[in-house]
């Protein structure tokens, strides 16, 4: 059996990852949870209860178990990374850290993994409130890559979308167009990457369980989309015009409202054998599906 631990496996793509793992009978899956979010996995998974952000609780919950793979979807700071790399020292054969497109600055060119090198990035310590999201993720990667004694792969995801997106970022745009509310978008021409929640889970599974590769990997659907093209899709579905403004009140600023393009190159993962979905095939379908939920 392959013993797998998931930190952050009760919602969104973490939940999708559990579902994907359970499709393979060789996987013995354990979820670390505080017990605040219910799940539907029943006795198909094991559960250990602890707050991932409290080092003593995490260490006690993990105990002396040896894991084949640990998936960490909820690490946001160098201190959390440092706690984990100490706790799992000698207790895991492989560690998959969910990171982010946010480790990169904006660029009009496709971003490749070597643009940010966590193995040479100067480490500073602190909690998630001490850094921006971008800097927290950069430093978390740096701690694992420079100081972990076990193999680590980091997955740099863009914004993850799906019917099950609890952050409701695509929902925001559909609701605003349907309700004829203004949407603040600084640069409608900016290009952006996305990945679907089930695709994110499938990539994590592939990297953690079907490969032995370490280091950073970009993971996003093939292709890019301009922000204004997303709104065009929504306009076609709702039969209403989007009210686009460069500036708007905070509650009307788009979660996709980037000032410059921000998208990734996935040549590294594809060269290793992974095939991503085509963004322009699934994004219109997702917009249509979400819009129908409002009509129903």
C-alpha cells in the first residue's frame, strides 16, 4: 500500500485530490483536518485531527508514521515550511508543496520555472502575517528546497476555477454582469492562466504518485485568455453587457483585475509526460454551467 497524507483535503482541489487518490486501491489515504469542515469520504479515508498551523499539534498528530507521499496544500509562510520540514524529517519519502503563480512578477512573456529559483532565494523567517502572499510562497519554497532532507516538488498553480470554487472568483463576474453592476478591471487586455480544480488535483496526483521528480513545476491549462474575453463569454451567456471600469469601489474590483499579463509556460511538465487540458475548451463550458445555476 502507498501511505499518503494530505494537509488540506476537505475542500476545492484538495477534496478533488482525495477523490482522485481513492480511485486507485493501492493508496491508503489520510487527511489531516481540524474537524471544522465535513467531508463525504466516510470510512474510505483515515483522519487525524490537528491544526496544521500549530507545530506541536502537527507533530503529535503525525507521530512516527512513515509516509510515501505528503501533499501540503496549505503552507503559506517560511515558518510553516520550517515546521513541516522538521516534523517530516525521516517520516516521508516525498513531499508535494502547492505553491503559486504568485511567486512570479507580472510579465508580457510566458513565465518559466527558472525565473524564480527557490534554491538561491535568501531565507527570512516569519509567519503569514509578516509577508505578502507572494513573498510567503517564495520563502516557503526556499525553506523546503534549501533545508528539507527529503525530496520536494513544488507546484505553481495559477487561479484555480471550478463549480466548487468556494472563493467564487468567476462567480463574482457572472453576478456582476447579471446584476448590471460595474466591474473594476485595470487592464482588460491582460492575458492570464487558469487551471480547473479537477485538473489541479490530477496534476498533483501525477507528480506525487506517478513520478519521482523534484523541484518547481508550473501547472496550468494550455492557452491563455484576456480578461475582456472572459467577460465576452459571460455577456453571451447572460445576454447582458458588462460594465467595465478602470477603477471601481473595492467591492466591485475584479479578482482577475491584474494590471499586466501573468501567465506560465508548462514545457517542463509537458516534456515529462503530462498533458494539460485546453483552457479555451473548458472555460466557456464552465461559464455556461455557472450561469445556469443562477437561472435555476
